[in-house]
């Protein structure tokens, strides 16, 4: 088992998008990965479990990895947790409904309308 600590540098913490990147990076890992922060501890298999930890900027997380090539896997996770993710800012000029349709690949029409 290898254990390392990472400090969150992303200004918005570990929200949905960083969580997705982190979970995807280790999705095929054959061993066990546990992330702990404060009183919360989760096995790193679920995006929602990681998001629900509510890890904010400046917080420290402990990462424990058991399995094949555990040192390399743990270091990869430290690097990811310490990444200052540069996702594009949300366009606040678009109403929430329009933003949701645009993200879902819609054309911005009303619900149930056809897109050509």
C-alpha cells in the first residue's frame, strides 16, 4: 500500500468536472484506491461519491492505493488532485434552460421541439 497527500489547487475545488477527469483516469485500475478528506473517506470508483465529499480549494486529501504499480497510480492521482483545472468559464448571459439544452447538444428550442 502507498499513501500520499495532495493539496487541492483548483479554485472551485473538486466539483463535477475535475471529479470526472480523476475517476476516468483510474477507471481501469485493478487495485483499490481510497480518498480521504476530513471525516469523509470513499473508494474512488464513483464520480458522485467524490463530488459529495465537497473538497474545496486548499484542502488536503489522503490518497491510498493498493494494487499493481501502486506508487505510479498514487502519484498520478496526487498530480490530478493538485491540478488547477482550466475549464472554460460558464457563459452567464445564457439563461439556465438554454445552457442545459446547449450542453445536451440541443438547438436551444423549447422542450419537445424538433431540431433540424
